[in-house]
C-alpha cells in the first residue's frame, strides 16, 4: 500500500480484513461500532460474570473508547474524540474472550491486552486525539442503547463511514508502539 492511501474496512468483515494489515497502516472504517468507556466496560464485565444478556452482541463487535459531547443542531453527534485506552485494560481481555473483534482508542495497551488480542484474533486501532470534531463527520447515525444513567458515557450504537484510523496492534503481534522508527 502506498503511504498516501488507506485500507477500507467494513465492520462486517473486520477479522478477515485484519490479515492484510500491518501496524501503522491507515484505515478507513465503515459499519456499526459501539461507544463505551470504563464505567460501561465495568457494567459489561459484570453482566458477563453474572451470565446476563448484554445490550449488544459482542461477537465480532467493534468498541470505540469515546464519550461524545452533546449533539449540535442538525448533527448526528457532537465531538467524539478517543479516550485513553489504558483505562479499559482491566476489562479488555474479558470482552475479547467473549467475541470482541476490534477496539479503537488512543495510547498504548498493557501486555495482557496485547496477548488477548493475539489469542482472540482481534486488533486495536488508534484514532487521533484532538480530532473529535473531524471524526464526528464520519458518524452517519447515533442511538443510545444501554446505561443511560452514565450520560455521555452510555453505550451508543454508531454507524460510521470512512472513519480515519491507524492499525496499532494486530493479531500477528505487530505493535506500532514497539516500532523503533516511531
């Protein structure tokens, strides 16, 4: 792939498409994703531990670590920049073991998350921090689906088109944060 182009990936085929990527590749993601931050992750993991139904099917799901700002007039969503991913590290292995295919956030992940990514044929992509207003232009629809008591941190189902991301940690063990040229 040239340095000026990006891989186009749809959430329906994300696991298959991961085979073509290398850490550092630009990606344009389209399809259905869910927002969730640490409070929502804690609730999801509690539901899993209690063997209760989840508000969405984790199998091959994509979670974006974000809590969007309020929607502006005539918009789908407010600014939606990524949250620091390490805040979800305690919960990520459980969600990955239960079918989660892709996580989106910013920053590094701990060793247990990297291992869980490889064990579960999953991945972690980074969204550019500080570009929440730009990322919001990729959002086609937004629907709150769980935990409204969490406010902006409730789980939302988003439909995205060409959301700009960077492949950061892949199932083959490639990790952009381990590269010496970054």
